[in-house]
C-alpha cells in the first residue's frame, strides 16, 4: 500500500525546505536585527575566530572598545584568546566582583604566568599590581559596551579539582599534579550555566548591553580524549557549544545567535587555507563579516 503524501498539507504552514545547494548567499535570509551602527560601543571576546571579528570592526571604523594593549593580539582588554565558556565567566567575575581561585599564578621563574588567560605573564613581583590595572581596563570595556560579541571555541578543559577553577591550557609539566589537576569535557549544562552567570553579571552592571553569540568554525587542533577520535571529539565540542548557544539565545530578547559556524562550514566548498581546518581563507572571513553587517547594522 502506497502511503499518501502530505506536501499540500505542509504548504499550509510557514515552513522552510532544506536547500538542495548551500552557498554563502543562502544565509542572507530576511532576518534583520538592526542593533548597532558605527557609533555603537562594541566589545568582543572568544577564540581565535573572535580576533577576525575584532580586526574587521577596527578596520572598518566601528567603535570597537580597547581598554589596554598588552599582548600582540587585538582584544578589548588583555584577555587574549578565550576558548571555553568557563574562562569567559571567570573574566566577567573578576572584572565585576571577585574570582579567588586557590592557585592564582603559576610560578615560571622570572615571570608569573596567569593560568586563566592565554600567554599572559608578568615579571615576578609585579603581578598583583599589573593585574589590578587589567581588572580596571576589563571592567571599563565590559561596563561601557553596548554590544558584546562572544565566540565559543571548545569544550575540552583543564581545571583544579578542588575549586573547579578552569585554565586556558593544561598545567605545565613541571607543575602537573594528578591529585589536583583534571582534564574535563564540558556538557551543554556546563556551558549554559556559565552563560547564565555572565548574563546575570551584565544584567547587574551593564543592563542595557546586548549579546551576540557565535560558535567558532575552526576545528580542534587536537584532542586530549582517548575514548574517541579527533573528528568525533570536534563534532561533540561544536555540537555542545551550538546547542548551548541556541538554548541561551532563545531565552532572552537581548541575546542573539549569529550563525558563523554554519556560514563557514556549510556555505563554502573549501573555506580553509590548509587541510587541518585551522585557518579560514581571508575571502571567506570578509564575506562572512559582510553578512554580519547586513544582519546587525542599522
């Protein structure tokens, strides 16, 4: 017996069919969210993909806030690249209130290494003073931002078992202690909890600020997991972040999801410079940022 088709019934509803071919222009749908212009105070934080966003905004004369310039990468403050949501949360915590981990610095001889920010070091003896200056700069840009762009990168983390303070990288070999340090793969609930904490702090200290969430299309360089292969680990990581970003943005009127991951991965036949999926072609980034403008700029 042949089952009847229900295409005509489907057409009575406002549905969208999955496209036979996906190219970059496919994402240029009628969705327009005009929340910023060239004068809007913008801050960005996140993985390496966030740097592309920052570079574009600066180059095209947007009002991208920069509170300090300590390291080589362009970020609104000396956060460097922030890969996971817990490290993001910790930045918001020490910027607005308090973040008091059991271990605050890694002693690397002549310098003190910040475990929670990528490649940020201070000469030994100056770390506390310099960190206070960083807190002031970080609080300033986060307090004054009208739009914050957060780019989520990965879910594989290393942390302190005692207080769950999460590092930007594994502890150095000479400091590694299996009784203290733990490799941890974040869940959707973990990511959602971090994003909720960030939102609460912004609601308290900068309630008019809007958030644009995105997921980095850059794949994991490697995985610390031994139970799955690197490709499966990457899909898990991106799926977890994408799910959390979608669930979080659906809850609030001032939080928006920008499909940078979908745009790059599905919109181009070969978007990466090399086969390792680590570097996105310049033209792809430029095309994506023009899409960003069409969606969000008044």
